[in-house]
């Protein structure tokens, strides 16, 4: 995932079996799936109300389960499936951060201690950290993860005052990805913690992120974390907690305490995102899954194709990242590379110990030799065949240990003793992997389960397997207990639902048991407990609640053998859940990576009244296969988010955009709505549904795969798609057969025909060409896109489809442009749909006297206004105002009739610059609908600036000109010592507000004083200049100036320690 890119939430990375301690397992002749009839899966908790964004679990001695949600919630679910909130932490949740792992202390029976790993909120800004800048810029984004010990009270709540922060892991914030964060203990009481590399994988072309540019955000260089022996990120940490909240270092860690430039907590290093891990209590061996990058193919000048790993860690070591992966052989080692575009250099020496020469490395330069993976897998022939295909997202699970003295009737059988239970988030499987006596990979057996995306697993004291299912984003997250029953009668499955689930008293609720069933097919009886002392035995009862409160309603179903199953639903009386409407972007809208996406959200809540838009959250996730990675978010009812270009996944990867709008009301109820956006260019083999086709492998295809074996009336489909305004569809095809016709249809394989393209024989199946279908009758609503294949019946193999591109369609305005329909208050206007509008919507139905307000758009300093308008009516006038609909008039612009409401043009006017408040637009004209506004923008004249070369001083004391190739013009003001100064009569301090200086230093650094007129004149401001690492390593920094009534030339006076302090390349004065 790269959470799991969260999964945020999780990024897919891969694994492959190899030699040198990595055992390649030949297909077992007798490896068989474990019989499903021997097990039953009990749902203990389901849905967002009981699980949130499910992250991690730990089973208590009494079989209750602690589980965490990334938003900071810790919940506890008892053995009967009753869930309650144990506590909530205030967490920072940008990208994949938030509350991660949970563990139960080995001494819980007497101390009731639990452990949590989380990112505290601190004072970190919201939004994204800059990708380029200086260390001063990035220091604002420094954060930490806490490994904390808490006490769980006997009433199953967390005593927040009991927190002891045992370990702090420094990290960088504001960029994605890789938090790690799993916790476990061995039999000796040592605590193990996994941490991710805290590195952005999206701008390294799917290879290793080792960007050493000095102006680049450190989060693009994993050498500062995973490859750094003096950093706790990208590691497995091992410590021995003490009762007083401190810890000691166990013997056998990678670096002994006191070793220079190392951290003694490190047990294993060189990991990318070891998201899930467990420790086998019987042996002390660590099993973990480590995510890897997603390159679709190997590149001799960059590195290997994407792969991930399951690792079996028997002793301390380095596992290679970011220098090598998988087998760590030369073929699976990365090249040193100069960003952004090369050149490539030699491959790293992973066998002898790679060299970390990044200037951000604070640890040893020569690292320990890299250990190969236990199981490496990818999309290639070296992967275990039992793993199948799909995305690569390994989730390290537990090892089962059979206990003959355990009297639990649901414990797993002795035949599974010693098996490692591996999870696959994207492929949605659990495998029971035999470990041979030599530590190799034996039989790999499929384990029966019926969930979706495995997030965490653990065996309980009852010998049953507990599984946390992240779900697919459709409210189907779940916590399961999988029990061994040996073919006996299985418990029935209860499903409970209610309509409505919130509202004011008296609240009439209809309950439903639809979906409840018995595996053996026997009749069920029903028992409802409504949470207020009343009950019902009806299958689908009704109930009216007259008192405010939160009611936990339980449905228990019983089969003919007396076995039961239960499900819960929560009813909130006295508070109605908010209604959230994500008006734009539209579901299924088209976009390109790199686009700026406008959004408009409306929220209503009966109890909250006027909505504070600062509490409305809009979030972008990078969709990848069946999961998504949170990338960035913004607060507000409207605005824009720029979708980053994706450099982590292969160009042929199944990636798309996912956007959510969320609001939590004053009563704690949250409503979230989701939109999926489609990339204009899509691979055919990533269909959502199909009839008759298969995938085919062709080296010349994008990603090497096509839709093949096509016969007449076969089809593939994709949903959702909004094709508003689309003009054509271009398909990349090949044919060594008779060819045929590609039909583009909406809704179904026989739905509205939008266009056709003829596909001729191209000469071979590996010879590709483009064909285009012109589109008409395009629906304006969201639909399912069908590509239907036509040809001579019975011929078979008509043609292959590699990929397709939708041309035209919904577009996004440039950055800084506001959607007209994004108003936050109004009188009279409404949102109108127009295919040719940005996002397909406008502010419309505008009559004389109507107005629209935009509380998040400031008029301060604005001197121009441009609007994209249309009119099939009389036109009229837009008046631009500040503060209110009757506020200060800043300007007016006439709107003409454009020929129709679907014909757009721009109108512009200058503004008087006197605005100070929020923007309001008032509309005047004749009768009827006057005009529509699609988008608008406000402009301002940037403050004047003057840039002066440092060496261009007109007088000086002590300063000399120095030569440095990276400097602008190759020269600097240099040889600067304490008390020196330089004057520049070509620029004055009159009205100066800010100075930016480009400098370098291999000395102690110092301070620049900006003075007026002379070296002893009024000080307007000061700027600290640090050591940059070399006289030819330049950085920039800025400081505000207070000129007041000061006049005269600019004088820079320099102070500091002894010797040469720093050089000045140039400086810019802003007024």
C-alpha cells in the first residue's frame, strides 16, 4: 500500500521466495486448503460506529478485544459482541498518522496496563508540508509518535491520567507515508515496536526514494530513516519496559548501548513499512510483513520491479531498504541516483553493507550487510503459486501454538501447531504457512474466512483466531472471532439494522433482521433487547423511544440446536446525525493526476443550526486496487485540492481518486460521504465486471497485460463514470485475428450506445494501434461504462484491448479559481447543471436582486475580478462587494447574453482595492433568469521586489568578493567576519517589509542585521544564518522588516563568532 497507505488505508508492496536463508518453496503436491466446514466465523463488531477506521487489535485474558481506530478511539468488545468506547486520544491524522498499534502488557492480570502507539496532535499545522524549501520551513512540521503505557480500569475505560510516555519516535509530518506501529511482547517481557520509513514514495518513479537535493523536503529521502542507524524509523525496536516507565536494552540488539552514531533500541533496520508483526512466544522469532514499492518492471539503471516481503527475524539485522529489497541480490538492488532525472550510478553494495552517503544521515555511513527476505513475492514467476495474483500487501500475523492443557472447545487443532498465519490485505486471503525444522517454508494452506481486507490478527487465550477486517470503505469493517468446530453445528449469523438510527424524541424506529441466517438452514427465533429494558421476539419489530439517550440494541438469533448469534445497532435519541452533501466533485468524474480539484460541500444539522465550515473536512485518497491511501485533506465547505502526480505506482497500476466529505456534529455523530473519480486513462484489465473475456500477456502492452480472448458480445464494465461533456474514447488495441467493433455503452451491455470504433487486424497480437469512438447521447448523470466487443460469432479472439482514454468531459479550473456554486450563503440562487461548466455545475437561476456570499474568500488587497459566465437570458450586472450583500462596492462588471446557458465566456473588471471582508456578489438586471456563473477568480498586484547580488555592494568594511560555482553569477559577498558590513545604494529601505537572503556557510554561521542608511543605522530586522554544510551548499531564509519611517540605502551588518562566518549570494527586498 504503502499504508498500508492507509489505508489510509494500505499501500501494496511485495514478496518473493529466494535462496541464502530465503527458502524457495516448491509447489506442494499435498498442500490443500483447510476445510471451511471445520471452522465458523463469528462477527463480534461491525460498521463504522463500532470500529471506526479499524487499525489494530489485542485480545485480553477474558477474551474481550481491544481495538483501535486511526481517529484516536480505543474500543473494547466483549466475548458476546458488546462494544463500548474505552477512551479517545487527541491525535494528528494527516495521511496515515493517528492511533496505530495496541498491546496488552504481560502483567495485565495484576497491573491492567495496555500499550498504545500514536501521533499526538501537538502544534503541527494542518494541510501539506512544502515539498521544497529550507530547513526552517520543515522544522514547523517536526513531530513525534508516542509509545505510551496506560491503565485500563475495571470498568473498561482508559485512565487518561495514567499515561506514561515510554518512547518518543521523532518524525516528519505533512507528507505521506508509512507509519508502521505494531506492538507485541516476547515471553521474556521484551516489547517490540515496528516503525515505518516516514517517506513519500510518490515522486521516485516507483523505485527507491533517495532524493538528496538540499532544497527538497526530507520526507523524500528514506536514507534519513530506514537507512540511518541513528534513527528509530523503518525499524523493529526491542526494549525491556520497567515498572517505573523507563526501559532497558536487551542483549542481542543490532547495536550495543554506547555505540557511536547508533540507537541501541534497534533490533532490525532497513524496513519500509513493517505494518503488521507478531512475536512467536515459544521461540522469540519475529514474523512481519513489509510493504515495498510498485515499479511495474525492473530497470537496470534504477532497480528492481515492485515486490514485498514476509520476514522471519531470528536475530538482529539489516533488511536492506532503501538500498535493496527481496533477495538483496544484485538484480534486486537499487542504483544510486541523482534526482530528479539522473544520472544513475553504481548499484549499492548490499552484500558487503551499503553506504549511506546522504547528507541527512546522522548514523553510520557503512551499514550492516543486508539480509534477504524469508518470503518474497510479486507478480512474477518467483512468487509462491499458492499466493495467487493481485496487489501485494503483506500483513504479518501470529504463529499458532497448540496447548493440550487449554480446555477451550474452540481452540485450533494440533495439526496447525507452529503455523504462521499470514494475511494479504489486497488479495483478501489468510494462509497458514508451515515452518520447517530448518526455518524454511513448508506447506502453504489456504485458511477459510469470508471477510475482505485483513488488517490485524491475533490468537486469543481460547485458541481462536481474532481478525480485524478494514473493510472496503462501504461501512463493512468488522471484528471476527474464527473458531474451530470440527464439523459440528455452527452458530447462526445475526444481522441487525434500524431506520432511522438517530433523531429527536419521540423517535419511532423500525428494526430489521434481514440477512440473518443459519449455516445449516434451520429456522431461527429472534430476541431483541432495545437497550431500555424492553424486548421483542418479532423478526422485524418497531419501537418508539421517548427519552433522550444512546441505546445499544442487541439482536440474538437462535437455531434449532440452541446455538446463538448476535448483532448490535446503536440508536441515538435527542440528536440527529448531520446531512452531508458533496456537491462537487461528481461521482465518477474524470481527472488527471496533477489536476486541481474544486470541491463544494453543504452540511445541515437540526441541532447544530448554522454550520461552522472550519469543522467540515474534505480528504483525498489515492485509490489503488481495493484499498486507498490518504494523501491530503482540507477544512472548509469549499475550496480546491491539488491531486499530486503519482510516482510510486507503475504507470499501468489500478489507481484512481477517492474523495470524502465529513462532518461531526456537537453531539458526536459523524456523517461521511465518498466520491470515486476516474482517471482519464485506464487499463482495460482493471474492469469491475466482465463477461467472457480473460487477461492476456503481451510484452508490448502497457503493464504487459490486455483484455484478451474476446468473442462476440463479450464485455467489460467500470463504475462509477460521469461522462458529462466527453467527446470521444480512444482505445489501444491489437489483433492477430479477424478484428471487430468496440461499442461504448452506458448502463448495461445493451444500454445506450454512445459510440463505436472499428478494430482491424493490426498484423499481430503484439502490434498495437489506437482507434477512436466519437461519443454522442452522453448521459449527464453518473453511470456504469460498458465496453462491448462485437464481431463474427464463433470466430473467437477478435482483438485485444490494452487501455482506453476518455477525451473531453468534466474539467477542473486552474488553481486560485473558485467554483460559482461554492457559495456559503445566498438569497435566491441555486446550483444548476451544465455539461460545459467546470465540474458540470454553476450558480444559476439568478434573478434581479439575488446574491451569493463566499465566507472563505477574502477581498483584502484584491484589484481584479474575472468570471466565467453564460446567459440565455437578458444578462445583467455583477456587483462585487466586501463584507455583506450590502457591503462596500469594489467594482461592477456587465454580463451579456452569450447565446445560451451552455455557452461560456469570461468577463473581467478592475477593483478599487478597498476590500477587507469576505466576498459577496450581488446581481441586477431585467426579469427572469439573468445569467449563470461557472467560476471566478480574484487577482491582486504582487508587492514590488528588488533582488541584489551580494557582491554588488557599493561600500563595505571587511567583505570581499568570493568565487563559488553554484552561486548566481558564480560570485558572492564572502570572507565575512564578525562586525563586517556591506552597503547597497541601488536599493532603499523605504517601505521595506521583508528580506530573503541566499547564503552558504562552512563556518559557524551568524546573524545578518538589516540597517537603514549606515552600518550604525536603525535595525529593521535580523536574520539567523546557519552552517549549510559547505561554502558551495546554498540555502535561503527570510525575515520580516519593520521600516516605519526609515529611509536610506540598505546596509547589511554581519555578526557571529570567529573566522569566516558565511557568504551572501543575493538578497531580495520586498516592499
